[in-house]
C-alpha cells in the first residue's frame, strides 16, 4: 500500500470508526476486540483495492457517502446517514414546508409507504400501505433514505409533487401528481355504528388526541353506545408519548409499554391513579399500516386485555431515532431506543399479532375500496359478546 493510499484509507476509515463506536454496529467492543479489528481491516483492504484497481480515479466523496449510507441502512429501515446540509436542516427544524401529501415512508430497497392519512392527497390517489415509491420528482429513491424522502414530499400548500408508484410485485408503474396540503387539526372522528356500538376513528396521535378521544367517547355514550370500535388502521403519524397518553384513557392498571435503550436498559411505563376512565368494551382495528404511536397504543390495550385486536398483523415499527453528529458536520440518524409490549415482547421488526385475524384483500391501484371485512368482523365480535 502506498503512503498516499494509506493516508486516504485512514481518512475514510475515521468516520466509520466513529460510526462503529456510536451506533454499536459491531456490538460490545470490549468483548469482541478481534472481530472489531477484523471488520475494520476488511474495510481498509476494500478502500485500498478500490484506490489501486478501479478502472478510473474514484470520487472519494461519493465512495465515502455510499459506504456510510450502506452502514446505516444495514442497521434498520429508518436509520440513515445524513449529509452536512441535511444535518443543518434537521437541527434548524427545516422540515421542507408546512404542507405534505399525507403519507409516511420507510426504506425497503426503494421507499415503502407505511401509511396514508385519511382523505389526504396520497389516500385520494389510491396509495396504500406497502406501495413502493420509486421516483419523487424525477429523483430515484433507490439510494434515498426515508428521512430525505419524507422531506421531499413536503412543501408549500398548493405545490405539486410527482411520484412513480409500484404496488406489490407488479411491474406496472403508476405515475401520480399530488397537490400538497396542510394536515387538518382533527385527530379523532366518531359515529354511531348501530345496535349500541360506537365507532371511533383515530387518524393520528398528537397533543390534542387525548382530549378529542375523551370527548368523542362521552358523546357516543350519551347517544347510547355501550361498546366501542376504535380504528387505528393505516395510522403512522404521531409521537410515541401521545400513543401512551391515549392508552391511559382505557387502561386503569398495569404496564402500558416498556422503553428499551442501550444506556438505560428497560424502563416500564405504568398506568397511574386516575387512568382508565373509559370502561366500555373495545374492539381495536389494526392492519399492516398500523405503525409507531398507533402500535404502542394497540399493544397497551391488547396487552392489558382492554381490547381485542381485530385485523392484520401490524408493521412492527416502534423505535425512536436521534441525531449523532460526526466530526465533518455530517451525521447519523440512528435508532437509539425501541418499545416493547407490556409483556416485554419486541414490537420493532415483529409487529403485533391480532387476536382475531382477518384477511383484507386490497384492490387494484386506484380502485374503489372493497367491503370492509375487518370492521364487519369487529361488529360481529362485539355483538356476540353482548349476547353472551
């Protein structure tokens, strides 16, 4: 190895070593010293081979960003390597604009749709959980982080963004143009479903969700509802803390969730005196788009036997990310904590298994929704319980 190549290898390796230490990519460094240095030696060898054998002089900046991006993506679908401009945007609170198209993304080869908010531009265009966004405004998403994708979907109200979408394994591409809009201030809606059943739709979890939930339950009870269907299907928006706070309305005692991180270990979040003001029987609707705060909420109710989960397995996305800055101003948006069920089972990467599984057949792209078999099953279950 020439002195120039050795110097370049060292310069490139330094940020990666920082990543290894901070992100825990190689696990416990003290316990696995040999493995640690073996991986770093391989990385240095790869750099040396690239510098010596690649057909043309490589662009070191591009190579370095690609290596860091690959390391972050190897952790999970939401961790990401952020460039210097992206770090400045994050630290400055620059989300890209006040309006969006109403969908959340994760990274799975391309960008994958986690959920689309009710009545949002994305939902109206027929975009559903599990769809893949291959292009955003002529920019391919193959090497794009979910962090960057979510920001590109934002902008000023009334502005447009063009997406190329794939559903499932279908080869057909669907090009849709969406008009960005500001999300409505309403998180919760309700209606009487009939036969003493109240239906509550939670569209997102925010600071106002608890008060809106409390008000909607009171209104339904006053109108004669003695049983509740709470629908958190296709819900990804919201803070975990607000999911826990909403669960407190329904769970009077026991553990609501467990938060786990490397520095702090496991921390239980328990119900306290005054929780559990809503005592009506509950059927909780979940699906593959139930994510984040909605999954925490569902796990709390299901794990404490306050609700029967009806529908599909949830996505398994219940972890928090934080920014770790690197010496050159770039950074890692890295998963630093995750949530477990009240029984201590992992949610991240696993999801929640419904008590009453229901197959829901999604229609063709842009087609009208078929019969709501999940809602129908929940009504049946509550009707049977009333009769019993």
